[in-house]
């Protein structure tokens, strides 16, 4: 009898111990997942967060309008979205998405946008412990085929060194607004082809004046999620000095908005404001602003580096690209005419 009771107690203790360990493990898993999300939120750049949230919001809005009920995000749902987005949403669905501001303009969505949106939505599902149908072979094959056959490269032309020189040397009045614009363009181009948000978000205290008259600029939370340091020299450094003489040494954003009369506002330059500056300067030298945008500064720097056969590793240090894939599209285009094999035919 004693043996039976002893055995029962041992089994009970074993079961309780297992349950306690399982419960503890579940609590630890929950804590780990919550901490993971917290770390991702904290150390992701604001621009990446906005893009991620926008992509998830867009997909969820489409799903809500299309299915009118809670659904499981299966492979079939993902494929349905891809086909509708690529070929054009049904008119009733598109109208609702436009009215809600989820979709900016009517018509099909670019393959690159579809791919990015699905990639972010898949990450969203995984972070919430849900299966990710975006990674199924069928979905990946469909995206690959669309990208191979219907991908259209960027339509915006690069602002090469030649175009930049025309813009800078154009006879504008030497007023405060033009000095600011000159500093913006030369800094954005000369420091490695900065992204638009990097230009708008850079601060006065990020610039360290060097003994040789150049600057080292710290870029806070770039697209890679890290602080990066890049050199600013030559005409770009001179333009920054000229702008600081007007702006002053007050900590905060380097580039402010300005009124039409040239008065400084206490608000940082926006990405739309940067686009307007580029459009105005491009139009002034007789080019069509439709074919240029803030990305033209970045692509122009890389294209020019390719033309001059600059070492790829040195270029990547300036642009802060993590991988070569995206950068090489512009670099190869710039270096094409300098290819040593071009005259092999004789």
C-alpha cells in the first residue's frame, strides 16, 4: 500500500513539475517575443517603420474590403491580392481604397511595390506567431515571373556630375534661400548620394569640422538602422560653411524650411520641400522635372562613380549600402562606356 501511495505521489510530483516547467517556458517565450518586438521597434529607423506600417495597413485594408469578414491569410488570399494588384483591383474595391486614402491613385500597382508590401506583411504575420504564406513556393514563383517579365526600372534620371555642375553654376541671386539650396544639393550629392530623409533629418551637431576644413557627418538611424559616418569635402564642405554662417550654430536640424521671401521657419525641411527644390533647379537649367526626383541625387552619385571607375568598396562606404545588388544597377550603367572589353572586336 505504501509503495502504491509513494508511486502515486511521485507521478503527481512529476506531472506538477512538468506543468510548472511548461508554464514557466510559456511565460519566458512570451517575454522573449515581447522583448523581440520592443527591440525591433526601438532600433528600426523611423522611415523603415513608416514604410512597414503603411504596407501592412494597405494589405489589411484590401483584405477587409475584399472579404468583408475575418479570414485566415492563406496562400490563396495572397495570390488573389497579387493578381488583383497587378492587373487592377475591381472597380468597387478600388473606389473604397481610394476614398479611404489607402490607395493614392487608380490603376495597377508596380511589381516592386507588390513584392515589398507582401514581404513586410509576411514579417508582420511571423512576428505575431502566424504562418507566413508569402514564403510558399507558388507565391514566390508568381512574384518571380512577374518581376522577370514586367519589372520596369526606375524612370527617374540620375543627377550626374555634369547636371549638378549646371545646377550649381546657374546664375541665381546670392540670397539666403539659394545659399541653403546650394548647400542641400552639394551635401546630398557630395557626401555619397544621401537618401531624402537623411538630408532632411541631418542636424547641425552631426557635423564635425576637421583640421583640413572638411567635415565628418554622422547620419542617425539610416535605412540600415545604424549610425553611419561619412566625409563631406570640397565644394560640399564650403557650401555647408556658407549655410552655417546664415543658419547659426543653434543645435537642431541643419536645413530649415524658408518662406518665399527667404525668411527662416522654425521647422525642418520636408521631403516634399526637397522635391520642390530639385524640380525648381532642374527646370531652371532647361530639363524636365518630371524625370528627376530626390532619388536622382543618390543614383547620380553612384552613376558618376561608375563612370570614373571608382572602387566599388569605396563607393559603398560613402553610400552606406549593405549589399551590392541595388547599388550595382547604377554603377554598371555609369561604367558601361569605360569597359575595357568594349574594343575587343577591333
